[in-house]
C-alpha cells in the first residue's frame, strides 16, 4: 500500500516538474521573440533612414546633372545662333557681290546687243548696195552679150548637160569594167565552192573519224544531261562531235589527226569504264594524251631503228613520231621522212659518201613540220635550229636547212636530202595540193584566234566553217567576249580568202577548284 502511494506521489511530482519546466521554457521563448522583434524593427528603421538619405543624395545628383545638361544646351544654342548670324551675314555679302556682277554683265550684254544691232544694220545696207550693183552688172552683161539672162541660163544648162553626159558615160564604162571583174571573181568563187563541195567525201575521209559505240544508250551517255558531256569532250579534245541518226556510231570532226585520235580513244575508254561526266572526261582525256605521246615516242624509236640510226635526242625522236599525224599535200610526213632517209642512203651509197649521215639528214629533214605552227619561220629553218639545240651536227643541220633552198646547199648531204625529198614527193599519187591548202587554211584560222590577248586555245571545226575560241575567265569579261568575237571575225575577213561564211564562237568559263583533305 505504501509502495503504491509512493508511486502515485512520484508521478504527481514528475508531472508538476514537467509542467514547471515547460512554463519556464515558454517564458524564455516569449522574451527571445520580443527581443528579436525589437532588433528587426530597429534594423528596419535604420535601413529606412539610410534609403531616405540615399534618395536625397540621388535627387541632388540628378538635379545637378539636369542643370548641367540645360546649361550645355543653352551654350550650344548660343553657338548655333551665332553661327547662323555669321552665315546669314556671309550670304547677304555674297548676294550683294553677285548682284553687282549681274548688273555689270547686264550692262555688258546690253552694250553687245547695241553693237550687234549696229553691225546688222551695216550688213543690210551693204547687201542692199551689192544687190543694186549686181542688177547694174546684169544689165550691162545682157547689153554686151546681146542675149537675155534666160537665154544665157539655157545655154549654160546645155553645156552642163553635155559635160554630165560625158562624165556619166565615163562612169558607166568604169562600172561595167568593175562589174566584169566582180563577175569574174564571183564565177571563180562559185567554181571553187562547187569543186570543194564535190571533194567533200575526200575531205571528210581525212578530217573525220568514225567511232563505233555499243548501242543507242551510249549516245545518251556521250551527250549527257543538257549536253554537258559532249561540250566537255569537245572542249577537252578540241574536236566537233556529230551525233546524228546513224546507228551505233559517232563522228569526230577535226583537221588535226592527233585531236581526233585523242577524242576517239577517250570516248572508247569512257564507254568501257561506264562513268561519263565532265570531270571524268577531263581526267581520261589527259591520260589518253599522255599515252598517245608515249606511243608517238615509240613510233620515233621505230623509225630510227628501221634506218639503223642511233644517238638521236629524245625530243627529236618525239618529233619524228609526231610526224605520223602530219601530212603534206595528203602525203603522210612520217612515211615520207622514212622514205627520204632510204632514198638518200641509196644515192649516198652510189656516190661513195657516208650512208648513215645521208639517212640521218633524210629522216630529220621535215621535223620542223611537227613543231607548233605559231613559231615564225619556214619548217626547214626552225627544224634545223631545233636539231642544232638538241645535239645534231652542223652537217645534218645544214642539210635540213638547205633542202628547200632556205640556205644554199654546200655539202653532198644537202643535195642528197633535197633530191630524195623531191623524189619522194614527186612520184605519181604521192601528194595532192588541195588537201594541203585546206589544212593550211584551218591552221591560219587557229593562228588568228590565238593571236588575241586572253585566248587560251582556238579550235577550227566543221571543216573550217566554225572556230571555237576558249578564253580565260579572269582576263576576258562577258562584254569583252562579245567584242572579241567581232574582232576575230573582222581579222579573218581582212587576212583570209574563203568561200561562204565562218562562225566565230567565244567560250568563257570560270572554274573554282578546291580540295578536301
């Protein structure tokens, strides 16, 4: 029982202690909250005072800035007003000066007008006096001549008419003579055109190549989208491609057989590869050119080997090989040169002189024809100069230079070379004048186009009826290309004789190339 009472008392005491402690805690919290509130309130009051002070300072600063700005504007206005007054004064001064000048000029004009009126009056008086004198002279002349002025006029008209008839007869005779000469020229031109047209197949055999293609689909590849492939081929190879209704074939037209061969091999290579587009065309044509030049060197080596000639410079060997693609009056220069070498060697053996030297001179006598036709001089002279620069002896160079008497022959080898050249070219059927003239005309057309500044290359196509001139886009503008085509056409008219008309096409292309690495 006592234990229970003690437990109850403990519980009561614990409860009293707990509630007492809680009350103390609450009292402490109230005191802390009150002090915290007072602190915050004091801080807010201090902040308010500081902000009020800053606002007053800012107000003073703004007010001072505004006053300064107003003062500045007043000063600017004063300056502007002063400047305006000065300018107004200057304008007034100038106006007064101009008024003085105008008044002076008006006085001068008035004085000049008065002088002019006086001069006009004098001129009228003089005219009147001259008219009176003329009437008096006319009357005296009629009295002296015994005829009226009308009769004298009729007699003068008859004399003038007779003189005009004589002059008209003279002019008519001159016109008739000129007409006969012009008719003769036209007749010759018509005949030459007829002959040229009649020889069309013959010319076509030597200016055109036929390329067989696998099918009609290949024609589409060659033409390309909007014709870009065929234009790229023509520009890269310098030929004219003719794609017509003829099945499974493309015609290559160009007077230069090297260009035709490059174009033919390029087309075959592109169709075999299957990729036909402008960049590929350019790449393949360059590769074909390199291969063709290699085969040209092989042909030169073959010619030297056939004649047993050794020690020839590589550059001369290349020229000998390129003669395979040159003709003189339709005679192939490569075959002609080998033939001259053999003939010169045979005659040298009969005369008892050095056979190899004669053969060497005979083989090299026409290498000047393989050089660019833009080089000045005859093929004999430029060929001899080229041979001398590449190690040939003076005996051989003299024989080359003298085979067309550009230099008087002095050695047996010069005479032998000239004789062998004449024998090779004069044998029946060896040469035809018409083809050589035709090719020379095409070469002259290209030379005229290349003579202008900014021209990269010129190609004569369509049997000489058209030339295409490629120009540098950086040097020749679109407007200048129009004038260039006109200038080339006028120069052709001045320097050449040709049937029909020649179309001049100037092609200007700008390329931008970069590489992604």
